């Protein structure tokens, strides 16, 4: 039987249950918060708030979340472990990888492939060893193993830094079999860049890749092309209704189900208990952005517009299970 690594240990994929494939717990700028902790406040209060919100999510029947918070997003697995220990009814899968839209962090600037020209040979990328270690040995001495790989390509496109990270993720995937989630910008059709670099060039099977934030576009023809290529589409920003309205996101989901693509989609909100990347004044305009939005708003809307219970179960349970079982 296939298993997936979670914060509290391995779980049989058959026991994952309804799964949200893209939910953060904490997203923060680690060095800023470390040096200017006023906004973060009490660690114990932040942990307690996360526990309360995740218990409410589990009470709706959700059994697993994937938290794709990696380097560049303020990942702290010891902190997540504190949360997970108090919500044993919810599986939390954490990720490894690196989040950038442009350059690699300065730490990597003069390491690995950056030295190829200077030494006249290919230098191994330390990112690969880091990512593989997180998956096979555990993160930060916690023993918690990553169950997902994460990278990003946004509106800036396939910059040299973005490509370097993506190829490191591909190498780690080939060594471990762990599935990949990619932050994309569908308005710029960056899913096609993922196909070109991660899949066509670096050899990752699209069937093991989630294209995050696919619901940021209403271009169903484009989404259908990506699904036909084998990708899983992350319809995962429900509640972030700044550029795309709730109705537009939901109608796109409905239309893709009508076209027969329920087997190629997963659902989430891309929510967080705490995020310092967005000004609090902006967050005030997103009262619906929370972990309960799928069950409270999205699924009722989808049902009213013809999405079947079988399709809902496919998106919430069968598709995440299939992604993780393909790693065996």
C-alpha cells in the first residue's frame, strides 16, 4: 500500500480522505519577523489561532491539507509540528523546494551551477541535495519528511533563477518520486513554460505535476490544453477575489467539470492563518478568504450549477490520492 509523509508520520494514501492540495498555515518573511517581531506578536497565540482554525476545517470533514510553504515563504517545520500535534485529526503534508519569481536567494548565487563557467565543469546544485534530504531524512532535525516538491514561475517568466530552481526540483523528483506543485501565472500562460522546462526538457511526467493557481484564468480552452497534456490543475484560490470574482472562478470550475475534466482538478483556497505578504488593509477586503470557504461557498455553488457528488469526490479525494500514489 502506498504511503505519503505527513508532519506526524507516514499515512496510507487510502486514508488521506478529502484533501486540500494548497493551503498554507503561516507565510512570512522570516528575517523581517525575526528582527521586527511586533506584528507577529506572541508565538503561543499564533499557534493557538492556527489550531482553532484547522480544527474547524477538520470538523467539516477535510482530512488532509498540503502546505506548500518552502524556502522563500518562511517555512518553519518545528512551528508546524507544534500545530499538528494539537490537531491529530488532520494530516498535514509539508513541502520542500524554493519560491522565487526571479533570482535565486543570495545564498545560492555563487554556488553550484553558478560556478560552471569559472571552473570549466558542471558543479552539482546544492539545492538538489537539500531537497532530497528533506524528503528522505527529514527537515531541520525534526524527522518530518517533505511529501511534496514546490517551485514557481510567475508573470516574469522563465528567468535563469526560476529555471535553475525548476531543474533542481526535477532532479529531486527523479531521485525520490515525490510529486511537484508549481506556482503559475495562467494569465501569462506560464503552464506552457512548466511543460517546456520541467517536463519536456527535465523529464518529469506531467501526471505528477499540479499547476497551482490555474483558477486565476477563465480561459477554459487553455486549461483544457494543459489538462490534456496530463497536468493536474490547481483550482486553489477561492476566496482571493481581487482580479477574478468568485462567480468567475466557480463558473470556470463548473465549465471544466461539464467538459469532463473533474479528474484533472484539485481544490483549495490558498489560505493561511497568518501572512505578512499582504497589507492588512488589503486583507480587510478578503473576509471570505479562509479555510472553510470551499465547503461553505464553493461546493454549494457547484452543486447548484450541475457539478455532481461524484465529480466533487473525484476532485477532493481521488485526484490527490492518485498524485501521491504515483510516487510509489
